[in-house]
């Protein structure tokens, strides 16, 4: 209608007047106006509806507007909106208990932050103070956030503009068989060689200088890289051998995304610190944190921990986490993610790969998948060059536009589209999304050698 059209235009104009957007050249963006959302969908004021295959920034694990979480935030707002982190509050204690019950091993103390980057920032601080060592090792194909330490840990090009040589971060190659840095031809070989490489980096950096190795359990934005069996256990061994703190970043992979509460559960690996955010409360209110092992917690038993945030363990955020975790448990949402991955997305994406020459590889688990798009399946040349922008990124931009025209909101990164819907997605919705991808992939196919 005319009135909704003018609402759409007015909201966009107001955005362009005063909102400064992240990661963007301000004059070159055209943000979609969002009017509302429910479950796996969101829509604008003009009646255009999108199936959200991105879960926003891979955070709405429980879908949009879950009624129990909305009610919990409303009830908490009426009861107690805010209180400083130094006080004890029922809702914060309960959120910590529910998280600690699910985190692997003895990670039983929870330090709350407002998001993922702050969680990583504090994990790094804890590791340095616990070991008294300066350096942190992380993988090239990684994203850990945009604050000072977190952006230096980040391995992908989002680091470059903020890189500081003083950060004490050393990068290494993780396992990635499809584009193996180790000339490996099997998962077993890739795993062995990636571990040998890491051990060599540790030896040459000097083990006594390394506080922590930080890894995403399953690499998220940098490619949905599921580690081969034995890799994380091997990293755990290296850490144990040299007294290095093992940090698993589960900001994106945690809370159901991989079909388990934590991705580490797939391999039975227990880190010393685990960072979380996003899925802990689906981002209804900003929340993140660090789950801390008994040994590291003991370091700060009589020595003060030198870090904190005004909103650490914010009551509204904690109330939404309690409601989210309880709803996920009561409604079998983690199991749904596993089932949709195994029965619908896994087979459905494999079937698309068979018919579309632009699909080089399909990989993932749960509701955490990537399609790697290529010009040529033989040479594996990416559909667009690494970190391409503008015209060079044309084929991926055309693919994304075709998804949106079909009513699907994709998560596109470099030459990949990630299939990362809410953990609550139904079979029918997943199939609806696969059908749109099928059509959009014909656009990508047109750029291939085939
Ligand atoms: N770590 C990982 C693995 C992430 O995927 C992200 C965000 O995408 C972060 C850390 C940073 O989280 P935030 O954006 O909440 O600071």
C-alpha cells in the first residue's frame, strides 16, 4: 500500500540520516528495512518476506520472537531491569548454572560479557595472567571479533585494517582438506600434518612464550570448517605438553548450531576456557561470556581478576538466556538442529551439488553448512577471488541477489554461501530454502567453465 511504501522510505531515510553502519562505506550501502520477524522469517513494510538462512549474524538459534523468551524479558523488565555486576541476583545465578551444566568438563564458572569479542578479550586476559606468558596462537581462517585483541586473533581479512604488530598474536594454518595447505589427500593426513605444523610453530615461537592457542571449534564465518577426527584432541595434547591454555571459541558454533549444545561435544574435547555469545540467548539482549575451568578459576581465587564491564551479567540478558536455554531443552531444539542437518540439509545440499557445477564442496553439520562455489570443479578455482570486492565479486553478488529475489536471505562470505538457519527451522522451511538455492545456483553456474 501507499502508506507502507512511505513507511519503508521514511525508515530508510532516517537510517541514512544518522546511523553509521559497521564494516561499510557509508555512502555505498542500501540497508533493507525490517519491519518485523517471527520464527524463521522476517519482513519489510512492503510485504516482502524473507526466509532467514543467515539467522541474522548466525545468532537467532531459537528463531525470531520466541514467545517464552519475549515473556521472560518483559517479566524481568518489570521486576529488575539493571543491577551492577558486583551484586548477587537470582536470574544471573540461574543463567550461569544452566550454562555451566552444559559446558564440557569442569568449565563451571561463568564470566559474563555483552558479546563475543569481549568474551575473547577476557579469555585472552585470563590465559596471559594464568600463564604469565605473552603470546597467543590462532588460525588464519578464523574470526574472533572486532575489539583490540579479538581482531588481532582474527585470521581473515577483517583483521588487516586494524592489525597491530604489538598484539603478540601468531597465526597458523588449521585443517582444511578441500584447500589443503599441507598437500594432504585424506582427512587423516590433513589432521596429522596440521598438528605437526602447529607443533612446529609452537617450537619455533618458544613454548614458554605462548599463553594460549585459540580456535573456533568449528570455524564459522571463515568457511564452516569442521575439524577432522583427532585434530582437537591433538591440539589439547600440544597444550598439555607445553602448559598452554586451550581456548575454544564457541561464539558461533555453540548452543545448538552444530546439533549439539557445544561443538566440542562432538569430539569429547574439554578446553580450559570456552567463549560463547550469540545462541546463548539468540541475541534478544546482548550477552556473551567465558566458561572457566577449575584450574584457571583457582588462579583468581585470592588474586583479583583485573577485568569487568558495567553490564556484565545484565538481568535482561540473563533472563533471556534462562528462557532460551530452558525452551531449547524443553522443545528439543538442539535435537531438531541435528535432525534437520542429517535428514534434510545434508542430503538436500549434496543433491544440489550433484546438479550444479558451481558447487565445489558441501560441508557442515546441524544447521551449520557451507557451499563453496567454484569456477571449475577440477581446478577448484573459487567463483570469486579471495576477499574480492566490487566487480570482481560480481558472481557472488548476482547469486545473493537471486536468493533474495526468491525470498531467501542468504549468508554470503567470499566464494561461499553459508546455510545457517535457526535451529528451530522446520523440514518444510528447510526444503523451501533449498528450492530457492537450487534456482539461485543456476545463476552461479553461468560463471563456471562447464
Ligand atoms: N567469535 C566468533 C567465532 C564469532 O563468529 C564472532 C562473531 O561473529 C565473534 C567471536 C565476535 O562476536 P561479537 O560480534 O558478538 O563481538
